[in-house]
C-alpha cells in the first residue's frame, strides 16, 4: 500500500434518496462506489469522486464482483449498506408468502451476502492501515436499519391496524447482525454500527402521508435523507473511533430508547 492510496467506500442503494445523500456526503472524503440494482451511471457522473456498479445484493456472486470492482478503485476501508425494499402495510395473515420471502431476501440475506463478500477485503486493508499507523481512516461498516425494527410498526399514519411485519422483522435482524459483526470484527479494528431512521422523505412513504406523519413527529417534520447522511458521516469518521455495535436513532423523537 503506497502513501497516496485512495480510501474507497461502497454505498449500496445509492441510486436514490438516503443512499444517494450518503454517497454525496462521503464523496468529500472517500472515492465512492455507488452500488445499486438500478443503473446509477448518471448519478455517479453528477458528483465528485464517484463511480457506479450495478449489483443485486440478493446474489452473492454479484456482491463478490462489487468488492473486486471496489478494490480496483483504491483501498476499500468502509461499507455503508442502505439498499432495501419495503411493502405496503398489511395484516400478517394477508402477507403473500412470496412478498415475505422477497423482503427477507433483499433486506436480510442481502446484508449477509454483502458482508460475507466485503469482510476479507476490509480485514486485510484494516491490517495494512494499522501497519502504516494512519489515524486518518477508521475502517468501519454502517448498516441502515429502521425505527420500525424496534417498534414492530413501520407507519406513523393510520394504516387500519396493519403493520409491515416482514419489513420490521428484516430490519430487526439487521440490528442483531450489526452486534454480531461488531463483536467479530473488533479484533480487526473494524467498527460496525447501524443508523435507525424514522420517517424520511422519499418514495418509501407515499407523499400524501407526509403531513399527517410530520404532525406525529415530536420535531414536527419528516426527516430528510441528509439527516441520515450526517449521522453516517459521523459514524464512519475517526471521531467515532470508540463507537461500535451502536444503533444510532435519527428519528425526530419518534422513539427514545
Ligand atoms: N425512507 C424512510 O422513511 C426510511 C425509514 C427507515 C429506514 N429506511 C431505510 O433506509 C434505507 C434507504 O431508504 P430509501 O428511502 O432511500 O429507499 P429507496 O427505495 O429510495 O432506495 C433504496 C435503494 O435500494 C435499491 N435496491 C433495492 N433492492 C436492491 C437490491 N436487491 N440490490 C441492490 N440495490 C437494491 C433501490 O434500487 C434503491 O435505489 C433502506 O434501508 C430503508 O429500509 C428508510
């Protein structure tokens, strides 16, 4: 590793909304690999120091190719996993079997696939950084979970009593994985944390519900993708050097635990 290497971050789900805001924020200090199932070529061109790679996180082979691509860009030190899907609030008895499986496959199995692919590269790069004695980079992973993981209830608007049990369960599993990963990777000096957003402006929540939801948020507004990007930016920075296994709530006060 020479002294003018470029530190690389993979941001999944970065073709849109929260992932995109994270990628933009991190591009001031990293070379960013925008990884998404959607084509993000134009997105990557639109800001400084970013390249895109098309990757479906449900496919372990594509996750491995993503890591190979990232290694060609510089030194992979950081991974932010924001890609996920949701579904309309539905009573558990009415959730179609294939919808349940798809959400678990993207949100949980996708996280596992990405982590399995990234860990060897992160471990070897963290070791080399340690040998070089640099304190400018603190290798880490941030997984995006959700307030809903903790409440079992995704919506803050009236959904007639229905929840998003599959989405909530998949995101709760991401919190658990964060803690296992944090313990396993601590010996490598790699920190692993989560951010748990509350309701954020974007396509995941229909726009006609934003006002109603905002009125139920103690801070009286929906969150913005940039609110999450700021939290991630802190967690991946050396300022958070002693923080691992933490689930950071960024939710306007909708849950305090
Ligand atoms: N928007 C919210 O209110 C909210 C609240 C809590 C948590 N979150 C979480 O924040 C993250 C980002 O949410 P968002 O609002 O930006 O959602 P979004 O739907 O705007 O973006 C998700 C991105 O993930 C990508 N994606 C979907 N399936 C994929 C796959 N199989 N492989 C690779 N990429 C895939 C999509 O193409 C999209 O670009 C998600 O993890 C979500 O669960 C969002």
